[in-house]
C-alpha cells in the first residue's frame, strides 16, 4: 500500500512547490520581476541562472512565469472538462441530439489541432484569455469520448434500468446516478488534461503566439531562442523553462497514476 502511495507523494511534493512559487514568488526570489542588471550575466550565487538579454534575472522570471503557466493550464483543463463532460454525456443518447454530437466529436478528432489553433490565434490575437479558450475548444474531444463510453456502460447497468422502470426522468437519472459515477473518468481526464494543456500552451508560446504581457515558460523559451541564447551559450536560459514544464507535467502524471491504480484496485474488489 505504501509503494502505491509513492507516486502521489512525489507528485504532490512537486506540485506543492510549483503552487507555492505561483502564490508567493517573493519567497523564492529576492528580486523584482522587472528589476534590471547587466545583460547576459553567467550563473552565480547572486543570479542562479544568470540574466537574459534585457538584464532580468532568469530565475526570477522563471518563478513569476509559474503562475501564468499554471493559470492557463488549469483553466484550460477545467473548461475542457466541462465541455467534454456535457458533450460526451449528451452524445451517449440514442436520439437525434446524441447522433449529431457524436458526429461533431468525430469531426473534431480529424481536425489538425495545432495548425487550426495557430490560424485562430493569429486571427483573434494571443491574449491569455484567447489561449485558454482556444486550447479548451480543441482539447475536449478525448474527455468527451471517455465520458460517452462510460455513460453507455452505465446505461446498461441494472440500477439504471431499475430507475427507468420506476419512472425517473432522464434528467434525474443523469444528475443523480450518471454524473456521480463519472468521478474516476473526470479526475483522470482533468489531471492528464492539465498536462496536455500546458504542453499546448508552451508550444503556441514558443511559436510566438503567447501573451507577451504575461509571459509563461513557453514564452521564455521563445525569447531565449530569438535573443541569441545559443550564441551566448546561455544554456540555463534555454533549458530551465523546459525542465520546469517537464517537472510540472510529471507531477500531474504521478498523481493521476496513483488514482488510476486505486480505481483499478477498487474494481478488482
């Protein structure tokens, strides 16, 4: 039992560190976000990761970028979860609405997601709000398909058939019997969805479609690449945001791994 909790503990510790950095950045860095020094300083005791082309402390920039990265990732995942849950539940029906929504799901599966998002980000602009809406609008399909499969499975269960025989309405069955039994799917999709949303945001920001006024780790990589970090051999500037993205994604993955194992154990019992 203790071994099964190792992923939860490790993932929780990593996530807690990032949440603390997002909530209390001044605890982790003694410099201001826009405090300037000499440009391209090498890593030292005063500047752990050095400074960038504008003279900003890279470690401080990394700490302050945590909040925006988490904000976009979690907000996109929550919105994606809501869209996927509603559409997936309705698509499990046998009527016209269910068939139409199932067709919409199949269409979105075939869409070139990244290319479409780049085009729309160019058209609508790359503010944080637009990024959240874009990422959620093209990331709900996996959740919808998982929810639809789970709802179809639940509809075939005896307790749902018993509710129908007793005359309960379709809305009552969904609210009181279907949705409460979707928590395992929704929790798993949320945790993994945060990972995919963070990776999608980082990709868009690296390509230059991020919010320049509220930089994330992906924006930092974009700035490092454009401002000549390779030529300056400022590898800490290039690698540190990527390492943070990897560790943050790992934290959510480890937590989701624990709950998947727990759910599998409950089903075996």
